[in-house]
């Protein structure tokens, strides 16, 4: 049962799991050639020593912000092993790997690598090179949020030792946070005292609520006006002016996105728009441009609410559209959508045509053409690859439908609208 769970856990997390006991390494993943745990005896020794030094699972973060987890499970015999060759077992096959430094009276379970940020190709190469992984075996590392890693480590420990650990316990035990809880409380106390002295918060909750209600109601002009009006009433949100306005953008756009969802905008659409403006604003050093991004985000989200309220479509039609937008890269069948909505295919077909004025298949083609148009403008992918990506059955059919919708061929569209910075 344990082997079954460990094998599947490794697949789910897109990482490796290993067990070291008495110089034998058991492998719970298909390919070991890319994995630093398998390749580096020094790394295994470091993880083992870390697990020996504390009761909690040991979590090591390297200089590339890649995490490795080690859980020690006590056995009952032997002395400490000497560094040297370790025989590894993988699906019943013996392999030789590098030496380790671990106690024979315990089993050491390793999990990793778990990458907590997106790496570029050059940095990924440096990461693998640091662990002596051959260049031919380098591959992309699956991204994991830190909270996901903590939960996986807790589940790992529960399975192997029966003990449970809260996320904060793991953070504190492994010094993953540079600020302790005590330091945080001390800083909060000082901040509260300073805030009271400076009287920095002057806008009221009612004023903030009014802005969000304007977004929720689709009142574009008032939403933008109120957001600008409140700029002079916001407390300090950063160590300097630029950081303050960046943080204000994040808070404002996040709240407005939620208000837009309450107003009827599909969540994934609102999050996509808010994510775009937050990312652009976070990269910007010009305060005027940051505020421009914030204003455009509020305006765009509020416009989407207003458009949603004027459509007069049933929830079936909107949910059908949402399904198509999310699944346009797959084969889309009327009966599958209808089954998802809990209605008949014939009824959905009639209802969609009545409320939108177009057949469902025409709407599917419209969505695919719009996605293809963006790829033609903002990527260098060849036409056959774009046709395949948006799931047209052939390049010729793609060209035919595209010309019907855009009144020009895909090639003409790319030549006409591709920005100069994307043209070699």
C-alpha cells in the first residue's frame, strides 16, 4: 500500500520520491537521470543530517528556491553507515549511485525537486549543473506554490510516521520565513502606534464599499471617479512612493475583480483581466503609468459587468459560452455540453440560437478564430501549428473559416497586424 501511494504521489507532484535504508536506495519514479536526489550523494547526506537534527520533516531550500523534503522514520538496528557506493532498487532493478551519510537504524524518505518559481532556460541549466545532472537530461521543473509543498510535506510525514504537522510548524522548524511570529507581532505593534500618531487612514469602509458597488452595478464613470478620489485618502502601503502605488494597484484591482464577479462576470475572465493589469503594474517603475493601469483595470472590469447586464441571456447560454471558451482546444460536442448543463441537446441548440442569433458551432468557430488571431499577431508559430492548437481539423478548413470571419487569410492577417517589435 505504501509503495502504491508513494509512486502515485510522485506522479501527481511531478517529482521524485526515494527511500534510503542501509545503503539501499529505493526509487519511486520512472526516470532518475534528471533528479538531483538520485545524482548527488552530497545532497542526500545533507537532507539526512537535517532530518536527524529535528523531529519535524526537514525541508531544504537551495539557492534556486527549489525545495527538497526529507522525512526520517526510525528503525531499530545497526551503526552509522560510511559514505560509499549505494545500491539502488528501481522496479526490482539494482542500480549503483553515489555515497551517503545516514544512520542504518533509520529510513530516510526524500521528495523533490519541488520548484517554487518559474525558471528560465539558462537558470534551469545552472540548477542542474550544480547537481551534476547531464545536460541531455535537463527538463522543465513543475511549478509548486509554497503552500502546496508544505501540504505535500505534511501528507508525506503523516503517511510515513503517522505524525501530523501544521503548515506553520514546518515553516518555523525549517526557518523558511525570515521573520518569526514574535518579530511580526512586534512590528505590528509598532506599526499600529505609528499609524495612530500619523492618522494615515482617512477613507471609510462606506466609501470603499461604494466604489465596489459601482463596479458591481456596471457604472463605469462613477467607478473610475471614485477610485481616483480615494487615492488621496489611502494610508501608506509601501516603503516608498513607487511601492505604495504598486501595492495599491494590487489591492484595488483584486477587490474590483471580485466585485465584477458578483456583478455577473465569469470568474476566470475577471481573474485573467485583473492578472494582466497586476502583472503589468508590478513591473512598472513609473507612478503615472501604474495609476493608468489601475484606472484601466477598474474601467475594463466595470464595462464587462455592464455588458453582462445588457445581454439578457439565460444562465444556460452563458454557461455554454463559458464551456466553449474553456475547452476550445478540445473537440466540442453539443450533447456533452447539454449533459453538463442538465438539459437536452436539442433544447440547448434552439435556446442558444434564439438568444445569440448564431448556431453553437458558429460560436465555437468564432472563439477559435479569435484565439488564432492573437497567436498570429503575438507569436511566430507556423500556420499549421496554430490551426492544430485551436483544434481546426485541417489547415485548409482553418483558412476557410478564418477568412469568413476576418475577411482575409491568416497569412494576410499576420502581415497586416503583427506589431513591429515581433517582426524580425
